[in-house]
C-alpha cells in the first residue's frame, strides 16, 4: 500500500508606488502584506496495486489529502491493471501504493524515484519514523537509497481454532511460543476424528514469512549469485517446513504447503494458522483465538520483517515535490493516529498513534494487543532484482523436499542452480 504535496511557494512582490508625472519612486509601504500566489491545481495519478478496495483507498488515503491539500487531485487507477501496460500506454502513475515485499517488479522496471533528496529539500524529520522501517526500505536498493515511503506496517499473529483445541482437550498456544512448542501442540491435534482429518499447524501461506524471520537472502548483491544453497538460514527454513509437515496426520492427502488460509477459514480443519493479524469475525464461523507469532529458540521475540505498505514516487512524475508532500503527510502524526483507529498499524514513533490502533473497530474490543508489540522485526538483508527468481526456485524445491522427492542438500543445490540460471537469462535481456 504515496501521497504528499508541496507547499505553495510564497513569492513576495515589491510594492513600488509611482507618483506624479515625473515618475519619482516613493518608499515602500511599511508592513504591507506580502502577496502570495495560491497553489496551482495538481493532479497525481495513484496506482493502487493490492486489491484493497476503493473504500479503503478513499478513507485512509484520499480523504486526508483532499482535506489537507484541496488543490491536489488524486486520480485513482484501480486494482487489476498491470504496471508495464500503464507505462506503455502513456498512463504512467505518479504514485504507486503497494506492499514492500512486492516491490521487486517495480524496481526491475526502474520506476522508483530516490526520495532522499526530496526529503532533504522538504526538511523532513526522519526521527518521526520508526528507524527499522526506513532501514528495511533501504535494503531494497543496491546503493541504499530510499526507494519508497512507509505508510503502515503489518502485525503477524498465530490464529487458532478454539473449538478444535477444546474438542481434544489441548491447552491453547501461549504467548511467546517457539516454533518447536507449537509443533508439540500440533502433534496432539493432528488426527482423524469421526471421519474428519484435523491438522495441527501450517507454516503459513508463503515461505517469505519464515525467510524474512530468518533474514535469509536469495542472492549476494555483490556477486549476483544465489546463496540459497549456502546460507544456513535456508537450510533451517527447509527443515522447519519438513518438520511441520512431517508431524503424523498434519499433511494428509490433498494438502498443500500453502493452503493454510483455506484449511483454517473455509474447511475449519486447521487448528493453528500463522498469518497477518486478522480480527475475529463471526461471519467466518471460526471460534478464533489470537496469540503471538511463533519464533525460533535462538531468535526470541523476533518475527517476520519487511511487511508494510509503502508509497513509491515514479521517476516519470512531473510533480515530485507535490507527490512527496502527499506521501509525507500520510505519515504525519494526525493521519497515522486517525488511520490507526481503523486498523492501520503506524510507522511513526508517536505513542498516541500506536496506542490508537483498532480503537474504532468493535471486533478488537477485549483483545490485549500488548504482546504483539513485543515482537521485533528480524534484521534486514540486501534485496536484489533477482529475488523473484530466487523465490520461485525456493518454492519449487521446498515442495519437492517436503514431499520426499529430494533430500535437503539436493533441494537446496537445485534451488541455487535454477536461480543462477534465471539470473543469467535475466541479464541477457
């Protein structure tokens, strides 16, 4: 999930009074008010990549800008279109709203404008932003540039089906559980009961939850070679997946490594679901409990990193300062506090904004979110434009390892080989 506007320049015109036919110059009037040009109308096209919906966009983005900067018009380019097509058609956006972990394709197109100079020119105070947010964004640039602007960060949680736990007399997962501890619970819950195959735990909907939690890079930015086969964190990730799905009964026929959402929310046969925090919703029909996202024993209270909504300013924009003022204003304390009340986790250091999270959402009443804020994001690692290729290879061979088709060393080695081959092909284009 980009908008900020440049303040109008105040141009002070000297007041010259000409009197008499001789045209002699008189002294300037004392305390004469300075003439100020009204800001010129500006239209900024905003490409909203995730399917967040127009109501979300209007309430949490556009409404703030319209109120603060009435001369700025945000033209919404809705979800479903492709960025390369927009560029080719001459409809390039000024601002792009997306998830940071989805930024690689945008970087490949060389779209993001470096925001460091704009921030300096507009005298932005970076102490207002949580430093780990800025550091994570800089990890996406080979030279450490600020290629996007943070808007909201995501909270991860372990969701669990209370009914499944109650049915088998197993205690609910506790705050501060490790992956090993939730696997122990999963072993007690993975069973067939009255013809229904219950599963205890899934690692989640995607491997990037664990890969960021383990700070596992795909490619060395200096050598542009894959490190999946040699970085110890990848070995740990593959083995963790294998251990989870190796729990007897936890990976029944028809299950998939990334089917957790369906298994938990639709089928209601999965007991524990680690994912981006969802509030309990009676419409789902799940008697849901919440606790902290599992962490590794050697990394206590360290969770996934880099999951946030950001704004990108395009290099093609004709109004970079106006665009920067838009994105900067969306990280003002007043906007962040207002949006926090509706569920957007603030990226600012302002404590009032942080304490306002979920304040206006009835579904959040009675839930103590304090434990979730104990979790700290894992250390950033360098991202590259080849990470998409690395991710594709990792997913492919992770599944082959889970399914017993390959041993660990072979799976990691083949992921390396496929990633390096993809890098070579990408560099030929």
